[in-house]
C-alpha cells in the first residue's frame, strides 16, 4: 500500500527554497523603499527651492533703486504704495528675507546685479538627500527702476 504525504526531506527543501525567495524579495523591497525615500526627499528639496526662488523673483521685480550686492543683498522696493528697505542673506544653511527664513538646507546663494542691463541674476543651491545638490537659477529685470 502506497503512503500519501510528504517526506521530511521534501518539507525541508521547500522551506529552504521559500526562505531564499523571501530573502531576495526582501532585499528588492528594501531597494525600492530606499529609492522612494530618496526621491521624496529630493522632490521636497526642489519644491522648497522653487518656492524660495519664486518669492525672490517677486521681491526683486518691484525694486525701485539699484541694489547693494554683497552679503547681505540690500534693496529698496515699493510695496503697497510705500518704499521700504529689504535684505536677503544666507546665515549658515538658512536663506533669510527680511529676517524671516525663506528656505533651509541652502548650500550656496549667488545674487549679482548688472547695472548696464539692470538685471539681477539669482543662483540658489540646496542640499537634498545624500547631499545631492539642486541648483536653481533665475534672471529678474526690475520694473520700477
């Protein structure tokens, strides 16, 4: 009479193969999660940089007098019908506009003004995940000068 069922060796072989498959699947899953987190952090860094750059462009568009370049970048702008003094500066890794933090994790900020063409060039570099640099640039022509 033939006995039905599995031998102990067959069960052990199945468990070993299932363990090997689970190990490869786990390693693949860890890689996928690491890639997701890396992308998420760098996307957040890029978004912060884009918001900060957009704010600087908006601020520099209403400059009414030639700015003073050099830390800090000082300028006079007309807001709500009144002229006022403003400044942009980098302190450590934080970018400040009039004393308020505009962005963090900033590794470099370059502001240059060309009097002949009345153009302000902005280069903002932020450090993202694994210190990947995100470089954003813009050029502004103030409309009130």
